[in-house]
C-alpha cells in the first residue's frame, strides 16, 4: 500500500514566550527569555533549591473554556484546550462537511495533573480520604487532555495519550503521522501539555540534581552547550499541531504550513536517566528519520536540538549529531530553544516541532541564547544569541526522555508540486 503524504494544517501554543503561535514565534526569533522567579508557589516556603522557572504568563482559562468546566481541569488540561482551540481554528476543523469520525486526538503529557495530585494529597494528609474530590482521578490522569479536546470538538477518531517522559509529545506526533499514513484517519490533533511547576515538581528534579540553581540570574540560567551550564530550567505550556493527509488538505483548500517526512524512534536500553555513551540511540533515531524522509544528511539545514543545558545531554547530543551528519555537521545550524522556553517536559517536543516548522516556512532560525563560554566538548554551530536567516528546506527536531526514549521528527518546507 502506498503511504500517504502527511502535512501540517494547524498550530497552537501556550508557552512561556506567548499564548499564541505568532507571539511565541516573534519572541523566540528575538531571543527573549521566558525564565523568571517562580510565582506559582512560594519557593522559600517550599524550601526548594531552584527558585525560578519558565512559567506561562497572563493565562486565563475562561478565555477558552467554560468557567465551571475549567475548575474541573488541571492546568495541564487547560493549557492543552487553549492551544488546541488555536490549532483547530487555524486548520478550519469546524467547517461544515468534515467527517469527525475520521478526526482523532493524541495529546500527551509526561507527568499529567501534578498540581491536582499535590492539592488532593494535602487534603488527604490533613483530613483523610473522605475529603478527596470525585474529580481527583479524572483531573490527574495523563489522557485527559486528549479526552477533553475530543469531547469539546466532537472528534471521534483514534483518541489516547502516549507517555514517554520528555519525548511524549514527539511520540504523539509520530504516532499521528503513522495513523494518517496508514489511512486510519484523515486528520489528527496532536502534541503535548505540561504543568509541573509545583513544589514536588521542582523539588523532585532538584533531588536528582537535574535543575539549574543559578538563582542569582534566572534569565541566563538555561544555557545549552555553554561550558558553564549547570542543569535545565523547568518550563510549562502546551503545543498542538493538526496533521492531515495531503489529499484531505487539498480537498478542503486549507493552508498547508509544512510537511512531516520522516520519523525515528529508538531506545537506549542503557539507563533510566543518563544517555547512552556516544548517543548511540539518538544516532539511530536521526538516521531512521533521514531514511524515511529519503534524504541525505547534507540536505538538512537545521536541527532543533533536545539541548537541555545539562552537562551529559549536550555533549552526547553534539557527538550524535556529528556522527550522523559527518562533514556536513559544520554547515548545520543547530539551536536549543530550551534556552528561552525552559524544558516543557512532555510538551517540549511539540513546541519545538512547531518552531522547527516555522523555521522552514520563514527561513528564520531561532537562536540558542546565553552562549557565553564555548565548551570544547560542544563543538558545532548552535546559532549563538541571535537568529539566523537562511534558506531552510529540511529540518529535524530531537526529543529524548528519561527511560532511554529517543525521537527525531524530520520536516520539510511544503512546496505544492
């Protein structure tokens, strides 16, 4: 059976750099940081070591959701609903004539309703199980973003969530790509959402020594590939994409924003948190994506790196990219947009794929900010501190997750041929 081409017809975002795609993109190109002191809770009272994060700002869920319904949703679901509204509107999925049994939803989360879990646990600890909310479980479980989006918009195709830590939303996009390729749906709403800036979220990653503790300079704390990087910065938000078969998009006359052309998905089978030596799993994921796309490494102009700002990831990913691209690696523009957005965990891959698609569409590459001291172990071009404007036809986005999960998505500027 001939595989169907899969294009992108809708994008939506709630992020530390803006609550819509246009604002987010403009701020990313300008190299703005979304990192500041934590306001979600009092970090001094919580006694967490890291006192800053990349929070979503000026977000009112009732701009997108009925007030009563919003109270029954964890913030990660609220973010997903808001971003989905933008993506669905841009893809014109409410137009008459769409067969909603052929529209599905896979929106992932790495952690799910951590805010709800902490609030309900406090009630349980103080007053016992009788005080737990009947909405505790439905608000907490990770599939509820997919469920609520499906219910609100009456999409009756495949509907579930994928959880693979920080690779979750990239796996969601990859699964939707395959579903459409196989003909099991015409349109899929996909991506990820996360809201883990909580005392236990920050405290848990602090206990792992994974977070930056640069409390004296939060906007410059996330510095991927820099010699003085000391850990990642927690972010939050949601990224939603609408994927569609090319035939369906052409029939509907909807604007096509880009094309998904390749996917790689591998496991390190090495360690629960550390990357495999030399990035062996990441290498295979990138090579799989190139092979599926039918392109040579030299045809790629841009890689949106996983680039967490941790000592281990950034060196390993550099080595993996160098291995995959060979001599062409020196010609690539690479950037880690986590330098501006922080790490959105299960939503990171979707937000970063949106930025990668926009890079192809506009021939504009967001920078890696906070590049101050070069690291000899990170020896490629990371688009330091300022955006670069160049022709970009093919690009790739990497996502790696605790548990040894590796995903690479390859995209192409859409040319109507």
